[in-house]
C-alpha cells in the first residue's frame, strides 16, 4: 500500500493541465497505459454536488463486478486535493459486490474519480464533481486542540447496522451483507494547518492504514491520506454471517491501536 501513498505524494509536484485539470497526469502516474473502462453498471458514486461541510464530506461508493468477475480494490481520487489519492481499499478475498463510505476533507472544487480493479486486473472508472464553500479544508485550523487530541488518538468505535446502498439505484446490488461502521479518534493533521497560538505549522500526521479482520481472517486493508477528515468515520459492507471483527489502525507516526467486537449475541 505504501507505494500508492508515495505516488500520491509525487502528484503534489505534477503540473495541472490548463484545460483538463489534474486527472490526465494522475491517471498516467497511477496506471500508465493500462486501459480504464467505463464504470457504468459497475460503480455508483454518491457524492454531493455541493458539500455543506468541506471538512467532513461523505463520499459513498457501491460496486458490482461485471458477470464472472470479482472486485479486488477500489481507489478514491480527489483530483485537486493536495494528496489526490485519498483512500484505497484492497480486499483480501475479491468479492462480487462491495460498498463503503468515508468522511473526507475536500480542499476546493474538484472532480472525483473512483477506480475499481477486478481480480483479473481490469480497471473501471466513474467520475463526479464536488463544489465546496472555499474554506480550504486541508489548511483550515483543527477542530480540536492538538494536545488534547493526543489523549484519545487511535481510539475506535465499531458499530453494526443493516446494509444500505449509496443511492436508490443500488438497491439490487447489496445482498447477504451488513454494514460495519468505524469511528476513529485521530486529528488527521494535513501538515498545512497552523497552530492558532504558536502560529507554527502542525506536523503532518494521519491514519496510514486500517486493517480489518473478520472471524480471524483478513478482510480488507484501507490506506488513508490527509484527505481523511479529522476523527474519520468509515462504513464498509461485510458478510452478514460475520461474528468477530478485529480492527488495527496504524498512523504515520507509527502509533498502532486495536479494537474488537464480537457479534455472538447480535
């Protein structure tokens, strides 16, 4: 996963094309000459046309693999964010369908690209666009005191709910699944924020990976970025038969925390 973060960081230095924005450069950096097929009937993106909270915008994605294929990974790219590759989810065992949503900070108006990779290496892409209020969310002051945030950093809350699609058109995509919700206590410092007392920049520190095991076996690994909101919240579809959930979070400073939930009585 680390190579994707490195690629995302490299993208900070890439010049945007005047007419086409950053996507052509991002696409070339991530996928070179690999073909990207239309994500119609494969990817459903749920993103607001205009977000009412730049610092906590919920982006949802539901995916259904083409017949005979399974989903291996999904990448969310916020083209004009300082770190465009915003979240990557890799499934340990590819699935025919999958959905997730996440709270992201969106720095300014940006196209959103979602790329799904199937187990045979094919790539599918869908595009949206989000307008913002111009808050410059990645550089906006933290919502909590940086010192106080350290006291609960890494604490996680796991919840379970009934599965739901990202939009009405997705009602037929989800079956035999339930939703795992995860709240992570983390300041998600972007490295662009200024301490309002010292007027010094706060060092970058964010959720680097989240590993999810179900019933003792790896299920998914999520690679984060500075695009994850402060105290990010994630929701993923998991098999309805799951009875044990174990989550491990690692941040960019090397902090590792764990959370577990047993569903025997659920």
